[in-house]
C-alpha cells in the first residue's frame, strides 16, 4: 500500500529559503517549461544552477552536465525532467547527497519517489513550483487559491497543464 506524502508549507519554505537552486531539466528554449522556470527564478532573485547534459549555458548562466558537477554549496534540487529521466536524476541526487529535492508535478515517478524517500531526503512532489515562489502571478495565483481553499486542484485544473 502506497503511503501518502504530506507536504507542509514549512517544508516548501525551507526548500526555497536558501535562494540557491539546482534545476535539472532546464531548457535552452525559454518557451518550454524548463526555460520558463529558469527565467522566473532568476527574476525573483534566486541563484539558479541549470542542469542539462546538452547545454553549455542557459539564459546566460553556466549549465552543468550532471548533478555530480554541481558546486557542493548547492543543496536543493528542483527536477523538471521528463519521466523517463527522473529516476536517473534522482539516483544522481541521492549519490550527491542533496539535502532537499522537489520533483515538479508531472515529472515524478513511483521509483524516483521511493528512492528519494528511502535515502531520507526531504521530498516535495505533486506540486507546481510556480504556485509557491512569491509573488505568485497569473493562473498560478488562481490555482493556489483553490489548493488553499480545498486542499487540492479542482478536477478540471488537475486534468490540464501543470499549475
């Protein structure tokens, strides 16, 4: 029987507090989700460390080929990876001994979640980063309202594009 993961607002705030995030699945294309996240985090004052094995730099920031290459002071990892890459990146993160990991909703897999939990690394998943990095803008503010009010997305929102 699968255990339900309970994620508190304190846990999310602890993840975001250092303002220093590695982002696996960062995209060179600013119109793709992995590019939009990099842009948004930069605009909100985060030091971003993109991870993409196929890029030298993303939006003017040095890009790292793997989790292993990240500087030791980067302890929090946001994963925006395609599902087929998530377990491999999770294994790299466990090996690197990341202190906290956030797997963006729609990127998580049961294998990756289990691997991270078994390594006793605090994990946030099934949540959209855009709903929690203040100030929240646009449709994410609307989605955040519903989550606060009902504890989950309305059915119509859950079936669509990630919040």
